């Protein structure tokens, strides 16, 4: 399916607004007839009447920064530009990383403070599965997720071991 160009999108938006206003002002009998007259999809007309904005007018879901955070980065870049005469891409990226790191650290600290979680109550768990068995005359332990050349283990002489390492955040 071919993409619509920008002028068609603007006219489509204008047509949907006209269709909504004609239904609201009782100029059209119902939303289906208004959709047919203004050449707008009926579902689009219903959603616009319900107050749902067009997707292109909404903020993207994958956006990392909020508006105030964007303004902070923009003001810092403009201040750097005014003082030094240049704002490089790397300096703006450093500012963005700083804003993003500040936000995540603050959220984690507030969550811990909100529920009264101390460092002695925070743990990091790590799990590893090992297989023990005789290959020749020696007892050998290998990692299950090992890459490379595998050695043949005698089928009757092996045993699985799970190793769980637990580390406290307090040390």
C-alpha cells in the first residue's frame, strides 16, 4: 500500500474535523452518513468524536524523555552554544545520558525509601548448572552452557549440580 503524502494527510485531518463538526451540529443524520459525505473512515470519525486524538498527534510510546527533561537538555545546549559558540553532538549526548541516569537512580531510591527496604535486604542471585562425571580416570566438572569441543561423558557416571550464588547489597 502506498504512503500518503503530507498534503493528503492535512486534508484528511481537515475532512475528519469537518465530519465531526457536522455530526455535532446535527447537520448530518448520523456518523455513517457524515463519514460517507466527507470520505472519512467511520471508525476514525467515531474515535475522534470520543476524544481520541490521531496517532501522529500523540507522544510516541518509545520516547525516553519527558517534556521538562527535554527542556532541560535544550536549555543546557543553548547555554553552551551561547557561551562557547558551539554545542557538539557528543556534549548533548552526555547531557542526555546524565538526565536519564539521574531519573533511574532517583526512582530506585524512592522505591526503597517508600517501602523501607535497607541495603541488607537487597540480594543478587546467580544460578549455574554444572554436570559432574567421569571422562576417563579423572572426575571432571563442566559448565552446561559451555561452548566449544564437548567431551564424551560415560552415561552411567554423571550427576547434575546446581550452584546458586547469593550476594548481599550491604557487602
